[in-house]
């Protein structure tokens, strides 16, 4: 089980949305982390064969995914950020309808729909119309439809967008279950979505992979770049102009800042252990900062 990208590129006129991306993915959860506009959705649409690349290749177990055609799509499950559904269909009717489109035999479709409704925690809502579901329940129905053909590759584009913290936790736990025997590629700009479940996190910026590794490896690569700084409130604007500041906490007449910098920002600054959120801000966040390519 291997999905290999080699120099994958996609251009729209003068804009290069995916720029010579290369990596190898096997089973497990892979997190594609980056801000909006980084090229994540374009890359996922290529991997779902919805867009043809301008250059490079994507292969599944050595065979080009576009040459495989329907054979590849049979092992693929996809949940776009905005997936369509008929609002007056019940959850059960929706899944049976999608199953018919995917070519599942009626008996298989009924069995798989029932299993998945149970697995995603929608047993009590199976007769509920899609338009009546909460955002989190719709996302769970979306996961169920992507899983109908028992795919070996599951591609999820910003699946937790708009969900509350409890639903995001439920969603992450579900993904961990689903990743046992398949490859799951999850794109997000929410650090907590991938911090604890991804075997590898790929940082994507301006169409390229600039870094990758486990959460622990990315955090370790930060080195000594996170500082706790006590400052007068009049000094805060100066720090914001000069550094990337992860957090500001007012304390009496002053403030305590979490500053990201490769050099000590003040004589009284104290080193702090970095987090994956610090990595994200240091790499993608706005602000002055220095040395972002050091990660």
C-alpha cells in the first residue's frame, strides 16, 4: 500500500497552485497542514483524479492513478469541504443513494449503510432528514458516504471546519479507528486536528511541502525559539512589529508575551518549551520573525 507523489505540479495560467510536490504515503493518518490558499485542496483534487496535473506523477503501488482510472477510484473515498446532499433525504436514504451511484449492489449497499450509520454514531438519526442535522452530524454522514466502498485511500478536505470542540474530538477519534488498515490524508489549518492522530504531518505553503515529520520531530526542530517575555504594555506594539507573538496575557499594568524568535528578544526573556501551534505560527503566521526556513 503506497501512494507516491513525484514532482507533482498544477498550474492555472501564471499561478502555480501545486509546485513540484514529492512524498511517499502508506497506511495511517497523514496531516496536510497549511493556511487557506496553500494549495491543499488542489492537491487533493488531483489525488482524487478530479484535476489532471500539469507535471509530475502520482502512483498507487507503482501504477499511475490516472492510467488506473476507475480501478483507482474504486479504492478511493473522498469528503470535500463542501459536499452536496439532497436536504429532504434521510441519512439512510442519502447513503443508499450514494451507494447506488458508486455501483454497490442493493444488498451490499443496505448492509454497508447500516454498519456505517452505527460506526459514525448516527443510529438515532438514521430517519432524520439531512437538512435537520447539525454540522457535526452532517460531517459524520459525509464520512459514512466516503466509506461506503470500504476504500483503501480516504481523502478528507478540511473535515472539521465549523465544528465545535466536542465534535472535532469525536471526529478525530473516528479517523483514528478508520486509519487502522487504510491511508487517510486529512487537510486542515487547525493544528489540533492532526497533532495527536497523524503519523506524519506535512507543512504546505505556497504549493510546496516545506517540512514534514511527526509532531514530535517538527516541535524538536523549533529548537530554542520560544520565549516568555514580561513587558510594559507600552512595549507590546514594538514586540508585535518586530516578532511573531503567539499569545499576550495582561498582568496588572504589564503583559506577558509568548514570543517566537531564533534569538533572545529581551534580557529578561525566559525559554519556553515549544508546541505544534508554535511551529504553525512560526512557519505560517504573519509578523516579522526571522529564519522561517530553519524548520
